[in-house]
């Protein structure tokens, strides 16, 4: 998620999504090949419930494999779900602090 007012700064969750068996096999077969990012995007279903958001399980998403053993990037389908809106439009520092607090962390301690 872009952080508003902080150029080039982003906040991200480590999340999961589904993949079809065929796309999962393609992803595994290409892991560490250096061409992973050329495979996607893959369709998936977002498979997480995140504090501070309405239920987000089974939101449609695109999965973008990344090189170098990095987690794939997951982009939610553009909808009016608050998580999709914040991923698309960004969050301000107050919202970022709220997300941290909801997850047991305090940015300002």
C-alpha cells in the first residue's frame, strides 16, 4: 500500500492466496530460475482475514511472482472493499499507526 505523503514508501502484509494446481506447479517448476516474474499474473482468491478490515477471504486477486525468492505480489481486484481501496489509493500515517496498533505494535513508543 502506498503511504500518502511519503514518497516511494509502502506498507505491505505477508499474505496468502490460492492458485490453481496448474499455476502452482508452473510457479514451483520455475522457482529460482530467474524467470518467475515472467509467468504471471495468475488468478487467485485472497486467503486472509486482516484486522481492521471487513472479511477479506475470497476476494479476487492477481498474483505476480517475483524473482530472487521474494514473496509474490498480490493485487486485489479493484472493488469498493476497504482493503482494495487502500491498496489502490494508499493510506495516511494515522491509518498506518492504526493498523500497527490493531496488530499489537506501537509505532510511536
